[in-house]
C-alpha cells in the first residue's frame, strides 16, 4: 500500500510538470506597464494582438506587459523544448481614477486630471474631440520616431 501511495504521488508530480501555468486574466491600465514573473525559463513569447498590448522581455524569467489600446488579447510563453509554461489573457483597461468626463449638449469630452486636467481619448467621446486627440498623438509619435 505504501509503494502504491508513492507511485501515485510521483505520477501526480509528473503530470503537474507537463502542464503550463495558466494564470487568470491580467488587467493592465492603458499606457501602464506591469511585471510578469515566470516560474519556468522562457525561450519564446507569443502575443495575440500587438495593437492591444506590448511585451518586453527583461530576462528569461521576467516580462513586462504594457497596455497600448483597450481590449483583450492573450500571452503565451514557451520553454526551449516547446512546452507552454505560461498562458494568460491580457485585458487593457482605463485608469478611471483620474478621468473626468464632461457632457456638453449631449457630447462627451474626457480629461485626465492629474495633476491638471488635459484632454484625453475615451471610446464614446465626441468624434471631433476624439479625432483631434488621435491626430495629436500621431503627430507626437512622428516627432519622437524621427
């Protein structure tokens, strides 16, 4: 009986070693970065949608995930043998603690108010306000990419 118990324990350990660490959804705020610590050694990292989030590999056990646009994507990490060692959905959300939405004549205008209020973009904002903020961000990106 004792031998059977040890064999069952070893079987459960072996099964556990072959499974990927499946984490719950990661929530990351737009334009913010969070660390992801891995239990195994990463050899390759796959991100479902690079337009929603970005992943920077610090080393084989530490990744950084940055929220780029609202939405959900997924992150998969594999070891050198091709075994999946990590899997998680990534949900990019707004940092709503600092946001103020003003409704003027039925149109929404969103502002980020830390330390002072500045226009920002939010889904559902007035289309002119939204487009203006997008154009400004594109202009800033073009300047910084040069």
